[in-house]
C-alpha cells in the first residue's frame, strides 16, 4: 500500500507544477492595456510617460472609445505617435525582470489610425520586428517570443516614419509571459508520478 508520505510527496510535486504553470502565465507587463490613467469615455488625452504607470519614453496618447475606435482589451488603448507633433521618432518602452536563458511569449494588438501603410518597430530583448501590415478597419494581433539574455529585458515600440506626424499606430493588450511546458509534457509527468506511486504500491 502506498505510504501517506509518498502520497504527500506526489501531491506536493503536482501542486508545485500547477503553481509554476499559473505563475508563468502571469503578465509581466504593467498597465499593458493602458487603462491607467483614466480617460473620459468618448475622448482622448496625452500624457507624459511618467504619468502612465509602467511606461517610459515619449508622450503617450490614450483613447477611450474615441472617433468610433474601441479598445481590443478593456476600454482604453494607446497611440504610439503621440501629441505634440515633432519630426522625431516616438518610442515607449518598459523594463521587466527576466531569467537569463528563459524564453518568453509576447503578444499585443495593433491597428492603423489613418492609412494601411503605417509602420512601427517592436523590440524585445535582442529580438526585433517591423510591423507594416496593420489596417484601419480593425485590430491585428502580434504573437512572438524572445529569449532573455540578462536579468532585465526591455520591450520597446518605436515609430518608423516620424514624418507622418502624430497620426498612427494604435497599441493595446501588451503581454509578456514566461514559456511553460506543453500540456502534454505536464500530463506525461503526472502519469509518471502516478506510475511511480503504483510501483511503490506493488512493493
């Protein structure tokens, strides 16, 4: 008969796996949907990045159901090319704690404001992407991954065509999560623990 001690060990291991999976799914990005600070419904406002929790860089323009555009997640979203108009590239970024060698999943929603030729660059750790496929008619979803090379990694959104002024590149629902083993891997580990328990029971 399997001992109470071995049952407890198996339960602890399975519980630890469940907790690890849950922790890995936690979003490492603060204020990824730009819900803070709050903007009146049907309006917009621009803020210094120091007034937008979690973010640094250029000014950040926040919309709330303005001009017929609804958020992808929550009720607010950001425009990368934020007021006031300049000829410099706009950028916003956020530093997150990471583990060297760990892979991280990244995703966010993006949308063009005025025309389908808008473009911006996204950087995560040592990886980068140019996105020029977004449209004015709805949200697109980016999904990718990067491997951390330091204890702190940065994600950055950078406008590519500053000469277009302040119009373009909506962002929402920015997420970074640590990669976890596939469900099948966890299931196999669970079966292995169960088999170990059965083997001990036969003894």
